[in-house]
């Protein structure tokens, strides 16, 4: 499990720890980890050209001390000071190690363009709003330079608590974060600029409260997945009812049923128009099909993908929500709820909504899609609170919120999922996990993790269709399930955040 904390929580934990440590010890720990990460990115330190972009805060101090360490190993280190204030101890250490300082200008621009590594220490985690000059100009130079960029704790210009990028910002190839993750590193649009995120333990753990954000890894998902026992039968493994697809969109039904079956549910009972039933049976003869009937004996329902928003669909949704069973609501069913949320507001049984940004905006009057995409964490949590249920916000970062629990971001997401029908597959997968007995939050997180992993596995990184995704789900389940029982994660994953 990876965890991320707010700026306020990190500052309080740092203050508690620093009160017990010699002056400067915490910064030295951070600088040591930063220097190690920089050396790894360089490959060869001796003779390398390193440019530090240094602001007046502690991130600038971390960069200066790390630069001093690299300079002592033979790197040519130049610090570009964005302003008159600069950490005095870090500056002295850099100069003592042979490093030089520069003011923004032509010489600094040339050094940045020629650097083998650029270290972003312009603005710390407390920064708010877009970067201003000279920081914005230095960020533009770094973003345009061919050398890799390593960010100190957070790329400058990203809101640490939300991931919002309100203006100019650094785009890093890697970020070293200290003590704990920051939510903005794992939620887009900030996550897109963070690159590979590495955690350096500086001893904050015992001082930190509950996280603001959680990120499950494969071992965490493995512990959630149901595994058939010797006495299991199809009913004990879960029966999922699916009300998806229509004569206009029969593929939604085929994909949702496939996602559920490939995730391991004991049985799928599909309810829909006769023509769609035939399409489902043609592809999935193991499914049990019938005309629309919310009274089917099932353990959970998945409703909405490709179903339409007519009166019959509205009545069907209301009947499903009245069953008292766990229900996943997606796509057209979310549009219907946005028009009349009373059936959901009166419901106390487990409920999972799986909107994309546009659908979530419909659930939150006065909000548009752009606002949701800019501040995903804020809006998904607001929807969860207003509707009293679990909400999975799909998109470039999948975020899950449930009242009373930390929000969670999925780390396996990939642009490969931006294909028609992939959301229908996810609905079937999450519905299957609901039917097997997982709670909505756990079902949502496990399904999102497997969904992203399946996309990566399906074609070895080549473009995939939703049909490819369905066929790759068992491979994703098998890879994750192999970690059950405390097995070590695959090489290269320990100690690293992966999106």
C-alpha cells in the first residue's frame, strides 16, 4: 500500500521529528536520498553536468545539499538561483564541493540546455498557484531541455494536495518524495508531470496520521481477491445480474458479461432484449439470459452500460435500486440518476457509481467536465458525500471515494484504456467482485487495478480493443493472485510508486 498525506500533515510530522533531531539532520537525510536518485539517473556521475534550479525554500536546500554530494563525486554542478533568497547552509556546502551559482540569464539557459541532469528545487510542497517569473521561465527552459528532470518532493507548479496544475509547471522524468507521498503525485493532471515517483524514508512514518490518499499495489489487491475453496460452487462464488446493452448498443452487454466472467464470478444472469440475449449467448454460452427482470435471484447487480435513458430503463433502475442488493450503476443509469437521484438517496444498501468526468459533472449541479478533470480528488469526494455511496471516477487517473475512508488512486491506469467499450468491461469486472462478496470500495479498487494491468498485458503495450481487454483479464488476475500469501512483488516494484 502506498500512502499520501496533505501538506498540513507532512509539516506537522516534520516539526515533531525535527524537535528530536540535530539541526539540519532531516534535510541531510532528504538530500542523501535525492543524490542517490540523481546518480542513478546519470549512470556515471564523474564528469556529468548537473544543473540545480533553486528556490528560496527547503526544496532548494535539499537540491543544494544533494548537488554538493554529486559535486564531491566529480560532477560539474551549477545552481541557478530563482531569486535573492537561497538556503545558506546548502549554498555553502555546494561551493565547498566546487559547485557554482548562476543567476537566470543566457549563461544559465545554456547550462540548462547542456545539462545531463536537471534538479527541480524551485518550489516546495506548500506552493500554490502557477509559477511566476523567474520560476516560470526556468521551468520552460527545463521542460524544453533534452536532459532528464528530477523533481524534489513534487514538480514545481503542481498543487501537492490536489494535483491541480493552475499554470506553468515543471514536467519531471522522476520525482523523489520524502517521508510519504503527496496526493498531487498520483492524481492527474499533476501525476502526468511527476514521472516515476520514488519514496525516500526520512523517518516521518510514526508521526503521520491517517493518509489523505491510498494507492493499492498488486499485493494489496491479491489479498482482496476471492479464491474458490474446495467446497465452492457457482452460487457460493457469486451470481451477478447484468442489465446492460440494448438493441442500439448490444456490444455493451457482451463486453460487460465478458468482463464479469473473466474476473471469476460463479454465474452471470443477463437480463435484456431478446436480440441482445442472442448476441450474449453467441459469445458467452455459459451466461444465463432472460428478458429484463430485476427480480432475478442474484447476489449483486450491474446496470447501465449501453442501456439507454428511456422510461423503461428508468423503471428498471428504480426496481434494481429497491432490491437491497449491492448495485453497480454506470453510464446511462448515472445519467438517469442525475435527473432524479431520489432512488439513490433513499437507498441504504451497498452502491457503487462508476462515472467518467462528464457523468460525474451531471451528478454535481453547477460543475462541468473541465472542473472535474482539473480537481478530480475534490469532486469525487464531494459526489461520494452527497450521494452517500462509493464513487469510482474513471479517466486518466481512476480515483475511488467512500465517505469516512481515505480516497484511493489506481496506479495501473494507462492511455491504452482510452478505447470504446473499456468502461463496459470494467463494469462487469467490478460487478463480479461485488457479487463475490467484496464491499464497493474494495471491489472498485481491485477491478480498476486489474483493468489497467490487463490493458498493459493484452498486446504488450500495443493498442488494444475492449475485446482484447476481456481476454487479458485472466492473465491480470493470475499475475496478481500469484502474490497472495505474502510472496514478494516482482523485481523493480518494491519502494517505487507506479502509475
